[in-house]
């Protein structure tokens, strides 16, 4: 059972380049999330999804887009990367509403934008 | 803005001592969750306490919740060097929000 898998683990982008981060879970979880973690800031929610085909904005959605075409995958896109998007990105999933269930996190993607 | 805020920001203790971390939040909650993050890794879920619960235990972990004070505490008893990590509280509905964490160092 792989849990939550994030691809890639590391990436360096030039300002203005685009990329997609992939999150895959094999636990049949309904809810999926993308967070970013910056030093001293804790985790901030970017976007989330409460089921296949749904997405919603979190705290810091600007500059990011997401898609949930398949239940097991949640993609995070950066259309035009900026240095302010240098961060560690974490994907998480939960069986259903976090009112009742905890999150399972991936191991993170460390992104540097130069 | 973060929903939960942990206190202290950093805590250093000797192995065998107890460690207490606190979390304060601003709005009413359905539940509050605690997570651990080892350096460079993803977060791991420790415990979920519902708004109608006052205390919950899991192994060496004890979590309390005081909804009147909008606060929670995480107690780790008989700490070990392996407990060295950052600890986060999280609250919210479908969009859980995390605090900035408490960095715990347990010295052998």
C-alpha cells in the first residue's frame, strides 16, 4: 500500500516556466489537498477537492490551478512560476470529511524557482 | 490566516521528561487534530479530538481540549530522542488549517 505519492520530489524551475505536480493516492480517499510549507509559516492550503471532478480554493490559491479528473489523482499546476512560489509542497488525502478523519500526507515536493 | 497557533515555538527537554505543547484557535470547531513532522518528511496524523470530548489518549500521547478557552494541549510523556520533531495542530471543516508548529528537541 503506497499511500500518497508525490511526483517529482525535487524540481528547479526558471521564472516564467510552467510545471505540474502530481499527487496519487491508492486508498480510495474522497478528499485531497495541496498545501505549501514555508519556514516559520506552517502549512497553508492552496486548493482542495472533496471528490472526483470537484475543486475549491484554499487560503493561497493565486498562481496555481488544480484538476481532479480521476479520484486517485490530484494535479497542481503552476502556469508561470515566480520566485515567491519557492516552497515545499505537500499533498494530503482523507477518507472523507476531516471532521471525522485525519489526513495522510505525501513526502513532499521541494520546488525552487530561480 | 492560520486557524490554530501553537505555543511554544520551540521546546528543548531531556529524554524521559514530559513535553507539553499548546494550541489556541479563534473560531468554533468540530474537531482538532495533532500531527507530527520529522525533519524533511511529510506530516503524520497523531490524534483527533472532537469538540464534545475533553481528553483523549493514544499510547504516550494525551490530548486535552477546552472549547471554552478555545485551546488544546498535547502532552508527550516519558519522551524519547525519537520524539524530536515539529508538532502541529489543525482545525477547520473541509479545509483544515494548520498552525506554525512547535519544534520539540529531546536530548538523549
